[in-house]
C-alpha cells in the first residue's frame, strides 16, 4: 500500500451480502461505511495541518509514529491503526468461505500449534481474553515462525518487525448488531468466512521455498 494523505475509504473486496449468514449485511454496512469511514476522516483531520507528513503511507505513520509531533502522535496512531486494521480485516474474509489452510502455511501451523484445530482453539481463546476493545492477530516473525497475539484498541504490531497475516476485530461494533454480547459465537462463525487461500498466499510469498 503506497497510499497517503488524503486517505480515502476503500470499498469492500466483495459485496455486502457475500459473508451472510455468518456476518450479515447490516453489520458490514455499519462496520465499513460508518466505523471505518470515521477512522479515515479523523486520520485526515489530524494530518491536515501537518503537510510534512502528507506523503507518509499508513505503515510509515504507524512504524515511525514516535517521530510525529507530540500533539498528533496518539490521534494518528489510533486512526491510522483503525484504517490499517480494518482494511486488513475485511481482506481476510471473503469468497473462499469454508476454506482451510493449505500448503506452506498449513505445514507451519502444524509445526507451531500442533494442528489447525489447536490453532483455532488458541486463537479463539486470545480473542476472548482481550478485555474490552481490541484485536487478535496471527503474525509471522522474521524467521517465519507463527505467533498469536492480542492488542488493545487500534494498536498494530507493525513497530515490532513482524508481518500480520490474519486478524479478528473484537470491538463490540464488529459483532453486536448480529451476535449481541456473544463474542464466542461470533468467533466460531467468523472462522468459517476466513479466506485461507489469500492468507496462505501471503505467507507463501514471504516464507515459501
Ligand atoms: Mn472495527
């Protein structure tokens, strides 16, 4: 991604009904059209008076956040993180519903977690353990080892030299309209709409031989 200020709302990579019934249209409309739009708008608002940073990409704004003037450091971290996380989240789901990890990624999951089933159980537990708002992530390190982590708010692991592969939004706005307070149930259905072909390709491009 080499986009920079002024950031624009990117359309979903599928139509609003395609993730139903696991994630319904109303949830996607609010999540994408309202919540993500707000992060985009607030990021632009924070950067507008600071032309020195208008050619910085989302990733630069997050990785080099400490370089920004103190008064916009936190708002940029929150809102650039909000844009980055949501774009990645929406791209982790999609048309290959019901898929499972294959190839290089499936092998790595077996090595690092034992099996896909054990991976799912651990990932779900991390997502449930996130107190309040935040995200659970599957990332790989520079040696291609896989790790599951959770981060609060709109924080990203980008400053730690790791590569995000998959993430799930456990802010209530991601599931409350459809699942109310049942985060565990949302997570069970969410696994069924993960596009493992896309995730596997990314891992293979970085780590395949
Ligand atoms: Mn969200």
